[in-house]
C-alpha cells in the first residue's frame, strides 16, 4: 500500500539517458510524469513455481527427520565409523540421499563430501574431522552467481561435550536438513538460470565449524554468493506456553549494518544513512516480496537483527565474509526441547524429540525457501555499481549503474521510500538504461534500483552509494 507520507512530486519526474552500449530502441521515453510511478506490489508466483511448490511433500520431510533421529546422536565428536549410530552414519546416509536426488538432474547436480580437520578448541578437545554434504545445482545461464541454502545435521544435548548419550536433534536441526533435502529433490529436475547450493553442515553446535570452513573456501575462490539462508530450528509451531500454535509464521533474522563493513564504508554510511539498507536487509525484503503469498501460505516475520540473543547459526560466517545472508527459524521456540538431555522432570518431557515437530509446518517452510530460491535463481542479478550522483546540490536525483549481462535482461526499475519506511513504497520502470534522473529530492528519501527480465522476474534491490563525479 502506498504510504500517505511518501513524496508526491508534481513536476517532471523522470529523465532517462541511455548509454552508448544500450540500443536506443530499448531506452525508456525521454521524460515521464511522476504520477506514473506506482505502489510496490509483491511478485506473484508463476505457473512453474506453483507446480514446484505443490511437489513439496511433508511425508518425505517427516521420514528424513525420523531417520536422522534414529542415529541416536549426531554429535560432531561421536563415532564416524559406526554404521548405525553417530555422526558418521548420519553423514553417509545423507550423502546417499543427495546422490539419489542428483541422479534425476541430468548431470546438473553434483554431490560431494567436503571434509577438513578442525583443530582442538573449547568445544572439541581433540582434532576432529568435520564433513559437510554439499549438493550443487549448476545454473544454465549465469552459473557463477550462487545461492546457498543450508541446515546442520549435527546435534547436542545439555553438555556440549557429551557425545555418547542420545541427542535426537529433531527440531535442531534435523528439521532444517529435511527442508534442504526436500528442496534439492524438487529443484533437481528443473533448470535454473543461476546456481543453487544445498548444504548439510556439520559442527554447527561446536562453533559453526562447517559453515566457517565453507564460507572461507568460497571467499578464497572469489565466489559470487548472492544470497545465503540458514534453516535452523524450523520444525515446530507450538507456543512455548501451551497457547495456540503459530503455524503460518516464519521468522527471518537479518543484520543491518554489514558485519564486514570497512571504516571507509562506515564513514559514508554515517554521512548519508543506509543502516537499514545493507544487502541482507534487501534480501529480506525480497523474501517477503516473493514468498509471502497464497502459494506458500506463510507470513514472513522479518527481525532486524543478526540472530536471537545468546544464539547464532550458519549464516554468520557468510556475513563475516561479506555475503548477504539470513536465518530462518520458527516463531516461538520451546527451550525445553532444545539442547536438553532427554528426561521427564515434574511431569514435563524435556528433549528435542520428533513428537514436538509439526511436519506440515516444515513443508510450508520449505515452500518459503523454494519460492525465494526459484525467484532469485531465475531473476537477473542485483544491479552492480549503483551510485547516486552527489557532485552538486540539486533537488532531483540521478542514479547510475552497470548494465547486467543476462541475455533476457529487459531493463530496470527505480524504487524509493521515506527514510523512516521499512519497505519500498514507490516504483517506476526506466527501461534498459544505465542512468535515470528522478524529480524527487535525494535528501528526503531512500532510493534503490532493481533489474527485470523479459518474463517479469525481478532482482533484489541495490542500494546506491554516493558518487561525486
């Protein structure tokens, strides 16, 4: 809905200049009325996405959770050689499951065991081999643009060093792994324009070991990770106090000021703002745009902080490497069922057991992830090199960016909102150009730019940085 406090300029609204590299026939009109801007509306799921969402099966998700729980414990320090119990047995089973999924991909999906030795630390007194299961679905158009989705398959109980007693880990985090495995299954048979990586991390409970290693490997390879989502504790909708469950809400935690911000970037931000416009915040807005609809049946409750108090998940190492990332988690955690020894005290059942899971809820969480990943993978890349010209004092706004390379790129849209508004409120198409001048004062609002392809897929929004030339 259009904000009543949003700017409503009345004179010339848009001057668009196409660069020499862009055919003149593709350029927007030389001028247009500000009244032609419209309210920002959610992106509707296309037919193929609806089919994909309809294939997500809560019975398969339940079977995955129950099988992972049946390994007894999946503690990172538990046995890696016992064929029936411990993290090694879970690792081998997951690897086989992802391989079976990949067999339907026509060679586009590959699966690997990514192993490394974690040196001794506070939560692993001895060196330990940590193994991530990584399934990569290579994109057909822009394979170098990567989107990562994860859960972690290790588990724990009250004593983080207790690797012998049962640690069922049904919600934390067999639920996330089951979601990721189901996502891999429904995506494997479909081409995506950019790459999606489905990961089951290990070592999360001992200190984010697996994700820290993987994120560092990606950074060392200069990988273009456009988005990362951790699904951690996404299996229950029951309220902690026994009141009505909340089966239609999923929380998404996203940081504001980037963890990786440099002093120079901080100085710029402090001058012009943008605390709520880092890449992860734009990613969260994108999730609500594409995944909060009748096809998922879910409401995305975006929380503007990196994670919950006293907790963390596998998205954090990606943030530390400068990649946009967020954490999905259920709306109302019950701490009697997390990191607890399995026991009954005063008639209360403690422990992370499957009986407390809601498998229909997990399927809806999977649909939120699927709608997000599909929309990211089929859309053009987020515009690069977006700048807002601040060379002289003006009462309008000129934006510049670098044109994308996708063959189906149709053009760009400029968005804006009041500086206190949480969501984009106004949008106007500007055509296949790399410069646009809007008759709205840059001092009063926040601007953004997003790309659009010929099928109507839209990228996340890029927030501009000031340029003085």
